[in-house]
């Protein structure tokens, strides 16, 4: 990890600690706006974490450090439940086969939950079929995103 990234991550952790301990706005509309911003930030952080999980998984770093798998490393070092850790590894691995989804996830125009659904859908497909499915799945995701917001 570059020192710049390490410093940013440390700073981010301190901000998260402050936010977790700060009072919730009394006005519900303000709390709603803040929750929306926090969840958008969480999606961006999931993208950053997924890129790092890809790097760890690609070279077997977790095994080299004595863990039985990348999933086990996330469970033990990041205090995740097994299903949550397995999903993070699945997303990291499948995004390697979904370049457009990976780019959109990295850019912030595709949320974590959508990336996870796409990963689950293509996990049993071969690379060629995953490539054919990707634009169709992204169209469906885009349609769902357009119809989600109340008028």
C-alpha cells in the first residue's frame, strides 16, 4: 500500500470513528440526507476494499500469511461473518470478469448491492457467457435504478 493510501485510510478511519459517535440530527429530513450520503460513501469504500481484496486474492497473500483462504482472512482480520466475507471475495473475483461493471463500481455509478447481485448471477457462467450477460445485466440494473425513486 502506498503511504498516501495508508494515510488516507487512517484518516478515513478517524472520521468514521467520529461519525459513529456523533449525535443523530433531530430533524428527520437532515438524518435522511446524511444517511443517503453515508450509504453513498459506503458504496465507494466497498469498491476500494474490493480492489484490495482482488489484489490479496490474486497472489494468495492470505494463505501466505497463514489463513486457509481469502474468505477466512476477512472473517478473522476484519471481523466479518462467513457469508459477508464470502460475498466480498465473490464480488472481487467476479468483477475481474465484468469489466464494465467493475469500471462503473469503481467510478461510483454502480452500488455495492448491484455489484454483488451481478457477481452472484455470473459466478457459474464461463468467461464467454459472463461477457455476453454483462451488458444485459447492466441494462436491467439501470432500468431498476431509474424506477426506484418516488416521483
